[in-house]
């Protein structure tokens, strides 16, 4: 994978921009040329190319890439080209579109980023798409809109209010017993409390009622809303466990789900990839397939 | 009101902080001393005093003021001492407390600030109160939580999507006809659309159905939720009209509502006070009472 490093001689941004323009023109797209350029520049260089491209052709390079590239690997090039905040905005936007829709990706980004990162994603969404992220959320709005709009307090365990945790564990228990899974109180607790506070509430739930909250939410295993709610709880409390499962499923799938693999690896590379990898190796009792390692190498080299 | 100007000799911040500490100590609070200091320093000087106070006594000056001052005028001193973002966070916090609760103030801040200012208020809320603003919203959460969590796109009239405006005017009309005032679709349109887009939708509503949306929301004049929703629409589309009414009511009240007066004047001084003032003079057909002018003078001098 050494070819993915930045070469000794890097052309001027204007030259790269022109080459990219050529790649988009004519019959079919010269995909190899696009990859040759973007995969061999670092983040600062890619930003300069984007700026120059916009000045020269009056169009955002990312929009052009979006229009021209379709396959999984090519979509990965777009992900690599973006900085983390724009990458998330791009992933959410794709997830609100008909053929690439995914409530899971929206939930994943809302629940696993820091409060400030999530806000910066909303800000990037304005700049890239001229509208707000929350306008584009289509399904399960009752859960997803407060999740993406959240700006959770990021206090640590010492700031947890234990009597509040106990009271809210009781509220959750009552609502679950009545099968009121989408009750406003459940949504309020899950979408507004700090992660530390929510953790304390769920721990108390387990101690007091002898069951994990997420297990009690399995009452109806096929209910899509319940699946999404369980995944949100997992992302908020044990994100590495959630990502490990996404990776495991992507790898074990016939033909490998490269898109899921690329998404998780690019977005988590600098956050908790080491922990996710440890878990994946431990749980699947085998080495991670070569493909994942390759993707990781790409990430770290770019 | 010339006495409210910054004096030629300004004591060192440490000296001011010490004086303030003295004012809080002992039996009763020396309120005049507090006002003498804080009302005669500019914003940068007040910030330095706060910093020094915190370093010397391990406590936020604003918390001390909050504990020591109670009357309307004294609460105004706190408002003057804060920068705009912290002032809003403070107002929201007060509005979630039992004896000073006000859904109106929460709505007003959520609907009349710029998207970034509103986000900065949420950020300041974390820093000041160690929790998120949306955790503290108690009543009418279905409307108020999405309002305070909103990060609206701030496109201008040229970016308005007219077919969307028409479609959503129709949705609003249908829901209102069915008396479903708090329907999710109504909340979605009011809480997520850009102000320009919402304006276009409401204009089309008026043209197509021959009535103002807000007039159709008057079906039940005593319903508190409907009152709040109407006020939110007003704040989002014609804020100066909303503030003018608040001022007029505050002035016409027996005994003058100084607190409302101070809130509006301090928070709007640099935004649209001139327009509000013009409207107030025009509509009340008399000069603004001396008290308002005095309060304004305080604002501009500080």
C-alpha cells in the first residue's frame, strides 16, 4: 500500500484541479485518475485542490465527485477526501437520500460523536447543503431529531446525580412495563442526559430490576424502532461494542460490506479503532481479514 | 444618568473583586456598593473582575450576585454584568426555576437569536450550570425543546423553495382545520425551517387561504400552548412586533414591569431597539415613558 503515500513531487493545486476536471469530462469518468490524485495528497493539499477547483470551475469538488462516483470503493475516495466534520455531514446527507437511506448511520453519528463535533457537523451541513440537517431527517423523527439536535453536557462520572439516576431508572422501568417504548419521557432521558448520567441510570436499572434495559427493549425483536433505540443506547454507552458488531457483520457477510467497513474505519480511525480492533479479534477468534487492515493502512497513511 | 459612565480612575480588578466580596459579607448585602462597581465598568473590565474574583475566592461572581440580589433592579445589575450569550443562558436558567419560571422567555430567546448565538447560549449553559439547557426545560417540551435545540439554516429570501412553501402551507392548513395544533408536522415546520422559508410558507398560507396563520391559531384564545405557539411564530417572523408588544404591556401595567423592560432593552439594545422603539412610539401614540429611556441610556453607556 506504499503507493498511497504522498509522492516526492506534488503538482500545483491548479494542475491537480485541472486533471480532476478532465477526469469528469467526456464519456465515462476516469476513476483511476481521480484516485491517483486524491489518494496521494494529504488533507491540507486536498483542501487546496478543492479551493482551486471551486475558483476555476465554480463548483464544489465534492459535488462533482458525488455525481461521478458510484461504486463502494469510489465512494470511499470521497470519504477520504473530506475532513471529519464534513465527512459526517456527507454521510448523514447520503443517509437521507432514497437509495442510500440509513437511519442507522444518522443515529450512529448523533450518538458517538462529542457534543461539539456533532454541532460542527450541523454547521458543515448548512455550508454544504444549504439547509439544516434536522430538516432532512425523514423517518423516526421522534427519536432521531432530538438525537441529532442534542448538545449533551459532557460531565464525568463524578458529576452524576445518583438520585436523578434512580428516579429516571424507575421512569424507564414503568414505561417499558407498559410497553410505552416511544413515550416522551423515554425519549427525553435518552436524548438529553449526559452520557455519564445515562450510564448511571442504566446501571441502576440493571441493579434494581435485575435486567439490562436493552434486554427489556427486546420484547419485540422485529420492531424497527426498538432496534434503533437499542442501537442508540449501545452507541451512547459502549460505542466500541457497537462498532465491533458493525465490523463483524460487514466482514462475515458474503462479499464483505465494504461500505460499512470503510465508514467505520475512516470515522473511528483516530478515536477508538484500537479498542474496536481488540474486541473484533477477541470475539471473532480470528485475525481481522486482510481487507480491514488494508483499509486501516489507507486511513493512517492519508 | 451620567453617573453610569466609566470613571476616569478605575481601580485594579483585584481591588474591585475585594470590594465586591466585602459587599456580600456580613449581615445583609451592600447593594449600592455592588451597583457602584459593576455599573461603572465596561464589559472588558467586568470580565477581568469576574476572573480575578474567581481566582481569589474560588466562586463565580455571577453565582454570588445571584444569591445576594433579589429585587428587579438588582437582577438588572446581573443582566448588565453578563455578556450577551451568558445573559441569555442566565435568563433561560431563571425561567426554568420555580418562582421565576417563564416559558415565554425560553421561547423568546430560542426564536429571536441567530442560529449561532442560540448555540453559544447552549454552550454557555453547560459552563455555567453543568448541564444542558434542554434538560431544564419543563413545560411544553414538545414545542420548546425543538425550539431551543434548533440550528436553523440562515438562507435569505432568494434561497426559499416556493413549492415546499406551498406544500407546507397546505399541511399547516389541514392540521389547523382538524384542530391538531400540536401535530408533529406543525412542530416540524415551525421548529426546523429557516426563518425565510417559514415566512414564505406563512405568506402563502395567507394568500391561499385568506387568513393569517396566527389568526387561525386563535381558535381557543385561552389555550396556553396556542398562545405560546402564536408568540413563537411572531418572534420568528416579526420579532420587533413581538418585542414592541412586550414593552407596551410592561409600560402600561400598573407599577411598570421593570423586569420585562430591562430584559427586552438589555437583550435587544444592539439588535433592533431602534425599530422596536419606532413601533412603540407609533402604536402607543405617545412618547416612551422616561423609565424606558433611562434604561436604554444605561444600556448604551455600559
